[in-house]
C-alpha cells in the first residue's frame, strides 16, 4: 500500500509540473508571446521567462509530492527531482536545435534544487 502511495505522490508531482508547464506554454503561444514550437525559441527574455515559470512549477511539484508522500517526504521530492533531471538530460539532446543551448542545460541544473526546495517548504 505504501508503494502505491509513494508512486502516486511522485506521479502527482510530475503531473503538476507537466500540466502547468504545458498549459503556460500554450497560453503564451496563443497570446503570441512565444512563437509556435516548430519555430524554436531563441530570444533570451522568453527563455528566462520559461525557466522562471518552469522552476516555480518544479517547486510546486516538489511540494505536492512531499505533501502526498506516505513517509519520508524529502526522499520523494528528491526522487521527483532525479526523474526531472533525467528527463531534462534527454531534452538537452532532443531539443538542442530548438532553443539557445544554455536553456536545456539550465533545466537540467535546476530540476533537483527546485523539487528539493518544494519538499523543504512542505516539511518546515
């Protein structure tokens, strides 16, 4: 039973991050703030904006994961962060030509600290 709750807590954190990030991307594209994905994203202020809101969502995801964890909430938040780091590493290679190179690397670097912070905020 604890295993399913643990998996559910991490999946909930992933869903928060993915759904909020995707929804924000779509809204910014519909408002013509961001170009369509196939055109790529190379303008620094746009990438900084995306990094900021994705970091906030990663913090929220870490918080949600820690809140739902049946035990050891920080461990669950760290697992979420490690999954985010792994997915971001894949994203570096998959999206290398879709944005300035610093952006996907920044996502790799910020994944774990952001989810850690979210878990820490919950456990205080």
